[in-house]
C-alpha cells in the first residue's frame, strides 16, 4: 500500500520499547483501524485496550469477524495477558466491543470460505476506507 504505513506490533516494536506508549501512539496516529475478532479476542487485555483506544479516538474501524459472530463477543472477567483489570476498564472494554459490533464488518468462517478470496475483499475494503480518510 503506497503512502500508507501499517502498524503491526511484532514488526514495529523493538526491545526496550514501552508497549503501551507505542500502541497508544500508533492508534492515535492511524487513519483506519482493522480489528480482527476471533473466538478468544475478548480474553486479551491488549486487544481490548487497542479497540477501546480506537473507539475513544473516534477512528474508522473495519471489524473482521474471524470464526465468530458479533453476537458471540462479550467481555467477561477472564481478560488476561495484561495488568490486573479494574471494573472501570472492563466497562470501557465492554462499551468498545458493543460499539464495534454495530459497525458493518467482514465475516470469515474458515469451515466455509476461501481465505484468499476473503483477503481480497478485506484489502479492498481497507483501501477504500483509506481513500475516504
């Protein structure tokens, strides 16, 4: 994608970087956020934190529902991979998930679809949104 710099954490983070600062800056500076929801998405502190930031910054979001239906997404008390999560944060995460569930997104069911075809439609949607920003 010419003129666009995708932020992928495993490629853009270096030893010694402060994770939360880098992610916060990347989200704040992005034009479009692509959120890939999976069956265990709502268990990851960092995924939920990024989603909440995208919503707080009022970014354009393209949700991708990978092997999960929007109605199945719920934030519970099993959030892991991060600091101890307060009730206030759980509420913030829940609001962000509910907001994202109401955005028209793309769905992929690996038992029925072809990944290459899905990637084409997903990249087309992302490029279209980048053109509108």
